[in-house]
């Protein structure tokens, strides 16, 4: 087999894992947009805040330590204990649920029946508020996130591909775990949506708010539930990205990479978020591999947005999105 083809296959395989990471962030956007029609610009910051909170719990860090020390002249930073990961993750989930309740109570409840652009601007404000809150609570320094997932080259993939092709593919073990976790997460979301009372209520609200209200479904409960699930998805994404590159404030920018994923897959489709993420991940790796000698480097920075632009011109609803027709 030609070396070029083998290298392209290796690039595509790594693109699949990158696409799964993009899809994890896009899932949060889809869940909130389906249930409330709100494009949640703060989803990337939610991933950052969840990762910061998890690290803070693991290290036994005192929240708002810098503020407390500045006001009272103390020097407290840590409680003196480390919380095990198996306890820190549920505690972080609890924080994200409280955050979801606070968003519904103090933001969404006061913006019912407002225009979509107002709701969108509210999520932009929420993103900056949450980023500042994370900085104030846990500090702005880069943090190392370790949840026990091994990293480094996967020996199993190397041995398997060497046996098949005579050339071992490099693949990070963390990326393999991310693929499995993302697949399990999507499966749980689908089962929840199809076979639970709350999941059916969520789908009913997504289809028609007024009809759902007429049969006694609480819109406020659905909003809290949706933002809670989106918070959990953000936590998973924050764990994977944080474990890979450290928990830092640039982590919030992963939301920008999720936008092309949403445009390709459709804003209302969970399978579309997965497929769109895989297309973007594989496409940018292969495009960079084949075109870098011709156009130079850094093609991964703009390929996804160029592909999204093409979709906006010819299929604006995406591959799986619903075509919107409005009467005028």
C-alpha cells in the first residue's frame, strides 16, 4: 500500500477523534436550541467553568479565595484535602444543575416571549459573566486536569495497524476514551429522549411550545432540565479538552469550532451534531494533509468555516436540520 495512502488513513483516523470532541460541544448547543429556540453562545464557557470547578473540587481549593484574602487579609487557598475524582464529578454535576436553575430563575423567566435576538444577546452576557465568575472563583492560572484517563500513544492501535498495513498508526489513548464516552453519552441521550416521561416532554416542547403547555408540561421545568443536561455535556467536553490541553481560558473558544459543526449537521438534530463533527474533524485533517504543500500550513484554522459557508449557500438547514418555511 502506498505510503501516502497510509498517512492519509492515519490523518483521517485522528480526524475522527477530533470530530468527536467537536461534536461533544455541539451537542450542548443542539439540546438548548431544540427545547427553547435559544442559540446558547455560553456553551463553550460552560465547558470551561465545569472543568475549572472539577479541578477546584479535586484540589480542595477554596472558592473565591483571592477575593476573601483581599477583603479580610487572610491567606486561605485550600481546605487541606483532595476530593477523589469519583466524588468531584458528581459534585460538579450538582453545580451545573444549580447553574441551570439560576439561569431559568434569573434570566429566562424574565425573557419569555422576547425576540430570539434578545435571548441570544442574553446568552452572550451570560458567557462573559460565567467566564468572570470562573476566574473569580478558581483563579486564572492554567490548571492540570487528571481524571485517571491514560494518555499517550495507544499501543493497541499501533500493533493492530502494524499487523494490517505494516505501518503503525499514532493515536492518543485519551482520544479513544473520548470516542467511547461520546458514543455512550449519545446513546444515553437517545434512550432518555425516547423512553422517559421527561424525555418525551422535552421533545414535545421542542416540537410546539404552546401545545406542550396546553397538556400541562411545565416550560420552566423543561428549561431547567435542558440546561442541566447541556451542563453535563459541557462537563464531559471540558474534561476531555481539559485533560488534553490543560484547563485554561482559551478552552471557551472551542464553541467557535462547534459552529461549523452545527451548520453542517443542523441546529435541531442530535445525530446531525455527531455526523457534522465527524465530517469537520476528518475533513480538516485530510485537507491539511493534501493541501498543506500547496497552500501552506494552518489550513485547519479556516477549512471548517469555508465548508460551513458552502453549506449556508446551498443547504442552510444542514444535513439533518428541518427546513423552516415561514408564511408572510
